[in-house]
C-alpha cells in the first residue's frame, strides 16, 4: 500500500511582483507630485514677486511725483534726490516686469500700455522740473497745480490694477493646480495603498494555504517514512529469519554428511583394514613384496581415516559437543598453527553459551583463521575468549598486512557471513584493520545459562 503525497502549492511570485510594482508606483507618483508641486510653488513665488514689482512701480511713480512737487513748492534741490531715485526704481521695476511678462500676450499688452502711460507721466513730471531749473518757477508751480498729470496717474493705477488682476487670476489658477496635484497624489496613494493591502492580504492567504499544505505534505512524508521503516524492519526480520534458516539448514546438512562419512566411510575403511590384516596373517612371512604392498595399503588407509576425521571435524566439530568450546578452540588453534606455520597464542576462558552460539563462535574463529592463512601474511595470531558483564567476547587478532575496511565492499562474503551469524544470535560484530597494522575480528554475544552435555 503506497501513500500518495499531496500536491504542494508553490509560492506565487505574481503577488509579490505586483506588491513591488505597487510600491514603486507609489514612490513614482509621490515623487512626480512633489516635483510638480515644487514647480508650481516656484511659479507662485514668481507671481508674488511680480506683484511686488508692480507695487514698486506704482510706488516709484508716486515717489517721483511727490519729489517733483516738493521741489517745485520749495525750490530746494534735495527734493530732487527722491525724484531721481524713483526714476531709477521705475527702470528696475520695468526691467523685471519685461522679463516676467514678455512672452504672455495679455500681460505683455497691458505692460506695453503701462510703459506708455508711465513714460507720458514721467514726461509730464519732467517739464515743471525743467521750467523750475530755468528760473520759471511760478510757471512750473502753476503747471503742477493745474492737475494736468492726474489723469495719467489714474490710468497708471488702473492699468496696474488690470495687470494685477491678470496676476491674481494666474495665482488662483496655480493654486487650483497645486490643489489638484495634491488631490491626485492623495487619491493615487490611497488607491495604491488599498491595492497594496489587498495584495498583502492575498499573499498572507496564499502563505497560509502554502503553510497548511506544507504541514500536510510533511505529515504525509512522516507517514510514508513510518511505512517504509516498518517495511524495512519487516523485510530485515524476514532476511534474518531466512538467514537463520539457511544457516541451520546448512549446519544440519553438514551434520548429516559428517555422520554419513563417520558411519559409512568409517565402516568401509575399518573393514578394509580388517581385510588387509587377515590377508597379511595368511601370507605369513612369504611373499615379501606382497607384504610391502600390504603395508603401503595400511598406511594409505590410515591416511584416509585421518583425512576422514579432519573432513568430519570441518563439517561438524564433534569435539564441541564432547570436549566443550575451550578445548575445541585450542584444538583448532593447534591444527591451524601446524598447517599454516603461524604461532597461535590462546587466552581462552570457560564461558556459558547456547549450543548455537558456541557453533557461531567456532565458525567465526574457523573463518578468521582461514582468511589469515590465505591473505594476512601474519607471523602471530592471538585468540581470546572471555565473559564480562553478561557478555561473551571472542576475538581473533593477527599481525599481518591488514587492509582498508572501507574498500571491502559487498564481495567479502566470508565477513558478511560472520556478521550475519553473530547478529542472528543477538550479538555485535566488529572489524578493525588498516594497511600494515594487522586485523582484529571481535564479536560479543549475550551470555546464557549452562549448556547441556
């Protein structure tokens, strides 16, 4: 049964992109509004400044007229100082107004008219001054008192008022434009704020859905992992059980073959030896050549019997049942030392193990000594057996060439067989080796009660 994982919602980059674009739009609109408002404020400042220039022009004309009358009435030259200063102020004011209104048709027309009226007025003021300087004082006074220039002054005021009215209209238009810009900016910011909030809420909702599906996915993954762990544990238990069954079947088969060899082949070899003995007794001292052949046959039969015993012991160690584990390991160590020419140092103590566990220990030592003889190039082997804290420890160590345990791989069937045998008996198998440092095989098995004989 397989667990189907839910489809996980991925994060939506569109909402984040729209949120970023909305933020950029807010910044751009605000910046554009600020720039336009700044330009209009600057324009408002220029309009206010132009109004001041108009005021300065009107005031300068009045100052010129006041200075002229004071000079005409008193005849004193100091009254011409404000008159002369007023003329200069008029020139400065007109220069500023010309620069401001030169490109605006309606203002330029009024400014041209104001130029004409002011020039006429100044000419009217200059005539009495000239007459006064020429000694025609009474005539100049009478000319001034006649009120001839009053209509020009009224016209200047009227034209200036019209120009101010135009400026007032421009000022109002600019103020309205500023208000529109600010209103547009507020509306834009409000709209974009609403859009941003909607995008944030949408993103939060999407994140919640994403988080919920993530948790669902993790829960499904945990269930799948639990199922896989259970399946692996079940398969491992089946493999261990199968391995135990195969090991038991192999040992039973070895036991059967050993028993058959012992019973049938042993009987055949014994019968052959008895027949040879009877033939030798009948020949007596005759036929020395036949006696020699018979002696050779007896030796061959004895060698066969020895080989049979060795094969039987390899297949099924009868000494393990008859003599015990310690004596069996000592015999195995002596025979290995004799056949391989390697010194074996034994430190064996009596231990309490089940029959199967004893067989596991024997097979482990047997496999280890076989590998040492084939590959280790060792001079010494140390074999130990002891129990401590409810654990029986058996170890086989050599001083041979050693090897890299990381390079063993799955082809070392002998080592894998040892590990499976030990773990099938609830033990722990350990392999320690490195190039040039020898090899140590160690196994720990749980101690049991006394074994039956």
